[in-house]
C-alpha cells in the first residue's frame, strides 16, 4: 500500500519486469483488489511504516530475554535520523544464527527522495537544460541525446525561457549521469547547461509550437526507444561521456557507408571521417559498427539528429530503428 495512486503507478512502472538477479527472479507486479491494508503487527511477514512501534503479539511470551543493547535509545539518538528511526527486520543474509546477533536493526523511514544518501544534497528526477538551439532542437532530439543516460518520461520546453527545457527522467541516478556527462557539452554552436531542477515532475502546461512546428511537450514514458526499461536491458548500456566515435547498431544488412553519408547530407549534419562495420554472424539480421567524426561536437550533433531514425527497406514490413551511442573507442 502506497501513500497515493501516483506513487503506486511509479513503483509499478519502475519495478514490473525487472530482474532481482541478473537473468532470473523477474518481478511481475499487478494492481491488487483491496483498497486498503490492515496490518495488526510488525514482524517478518507484515509491517506498518506509519506505525513503526506497532506491538508484536509474539513478544513477551515465555521467559523474558535479556536485552542486548539495553533500553531502546529512540529518545536520545544522535545518528542523524532523529527519533523517528523505526526497527525493521534484519535481512536474512546478515543473520549469523547466533544469539549475539540482534533480530532487529534500525533503519531510516522511507523518504520522498534519497537525498540522505548523498550528504543531504537535494536531488530529483527532473533536469533543466538551457542553451538549446531554438531552431534545431525539439523534444525528440532532446530525447535522442538524454536517453543514453536513463529512461526519459517527459520533455517540455519552457515558453517563458527560450532555449530551455525540462526533462523528467526515470530516476535521480539517471539525472546524475546526465548532469555529469552532458553539462557544458557544445551543441549547434551553443553550450548546454544541465542541472537538477527543483521541479518534482514535468506538467504538460503552457504547450506551444516550437520553431520547427513540433509541440513543446512530449511524453516518452511508453517509448520503445527507452533503453533502461529492465535490469537486463539496462546492463547492456555502456555509460560513456560524449566522444568523437559513435557506435551504431540495429541497421539492416543492406546499409552501406554511402547510406550513412546520404543520411548525414539529408539531415544537414557534418559527415564522419572514418567508417567501420563489424563482421556479422551468419544468422545475423542486422549490422553494427563504428563511425568517427572530426571532433566530439560533430559527433554529438549527429547523434542528436540521427538517433532513432527509421530506416525503411524495400518490401520490408517494418522499418529498422537506427540506434546510436557513444563508443568506448577514442579513435578508429
């Protein structure tokens, strides 16, 4: 049971389909019929976090055991959690089977964010990006760049501050990665300023038309191009800072170097200077390889424009989605 329907929806979206361990123990989460949980005691099977000291019925039965740490220190704690630190069951992997091991351990109460894990600095799942080229940037191109560092929920350009957009990401760790790797990156002659926003979420208000005719707001929550939708999928992503070499994949077997050259020309981005294709396996249906640009800025611009371009094949039923990311290679 969560505090609100919105919190439950966010938890389900983040955890459903995730693997507890790599490749196994896949979580399947559905909405339950009961509208409220009634917890009568706090133990290994149930817990009411709004009543951390809810009495346990099995306590007090039989001979009273000697307290290991004496009286409960909740009234005079100085460990940073104040007097609201509840007692939660100690995870089984920490239990040694010894009587000297306490059955309960103190944890902080759940918080709205994990700022207590980062020295108290405020954190959130929304970034504010300024320095965006007003003629060449839109919601999709912002997504193309930021999706390399985490799932993108929503993108909204601000009407009152031209060239500025809010990007709601899947979690605050994605935000930290985006800020770390994209702040001060040069894009279309302007330098990006990427920082954590005070906004808790992106609200679709004051929607207007951008210079290229597209909407100033777009929801990407259900986009198949998000690359961190499960633990298995997320583990395949190599988090890299921008570089002059791009790794391309998921392109049809008929694609050649000339195809990429024409793609750059058609979308008015500078072409690459080196091209490499990896030898495909006999059963492969797609190609992958590397593209190197003259400088990092040119590569960033190409990725921003060409990432997720739909490549159509004659007589093909579905288009192939070109996927780009920054390579671990510095040069070809």
